[in-house]
C-alpha cells in the first residue's frame, strides 16, 4: 500500500475523504483534522500534524496547497500576506515537507477559482489575485521536482452545480471535479489505481462550519 499525505485549506477538506475512499484499495491516506489555513500556519504546524496523526515518515507522496487564506483583500488594504512573502513561504513549505517526508514525491496544488462577484466590499477574493499568487508559487518552486496540480484550471470555468458557495466545491459535482483532479495526479505519479466512489452514499468529513471559514 502506498502512503499519501494531504495538506491544505478548506478546499482540501472538501475532497480529502473522497480521495481516501477512492484510493482505499491501493493507498493509506492521511490528513490533518483541521484547516491548514495560511502558508505560515503550515510551516508552524506540519511537524506537529505528523506527530499527532502518526503519519509515516516513509510517505510516498505529499499533496499540498496554501493560498486562499493568504490572498484575501480586507478593507482595500492589500492582500493579507504580501505576495513576495507568500512566495518565500511556499519555498519554505516545500523544503520543510521534504525534511519531514524525505522519500515522498511533492505535489503542489494551485488555489482554486472563486465566484468573486459574491464577496462583500470589506472581505474579498479576486481571481486575478489568485492567478498572481499561483504564478508566484509556481515560480518559487522552480528548480525542484515538485509536480504542479493545477486545480485553478479545472475550477475557473466549471459549471454552477460544482459550487457550494462562493469559495468552495463541496457539492457532489464539485467534489468529483476537484477530488477527481487530485486523484488523477496522485494515481499517475504513483502508478496506482482508484476505485469509483458512489456519490449517492458518500459523505465528506463532518468538519465544523467555523473550521471551514469563508
């Protein structure tokens, strides 16, 4: 059985159990019981998640993302995390995860698109900002063998039924879209197969709404 770690924000929280179930016959899948939030938050807590969750040091693949918590613009005062600092932190996360899981292939997932017109005036996310942060992250990872899983590309023009709100993809169609893309990359990188998940009986992890956030 392959060993896979999933790390990321509330987008990951929408597909983590789906991925785990789809790969249940070929891999053990681990992920935090919390929202991984900002890039800096991952740097601070990754080693603790590993210890608390008893994640295997010999993991075969780590699939991770950070960005949607870093790039909101609040009260028109710029992004929460300046893009230059975000790029530095992305490179640090990549190095940190390689220290924690020295055998693992690294996969970075770009931040997903949002329905920006549904945000308010005080707190907002814009797709042009998401694109800029994604580009900065990809550039920060140049020179490594980290694989890029472009979740932004599959969500940018996806059907309305994929959206559960302005940010998330927790509808059955959304889970299959985003989770399916994650599965495609993982199975390709590890040469394993996934089984079909019955969406009529599938339920995502029951994370508290306050943990998911906006």
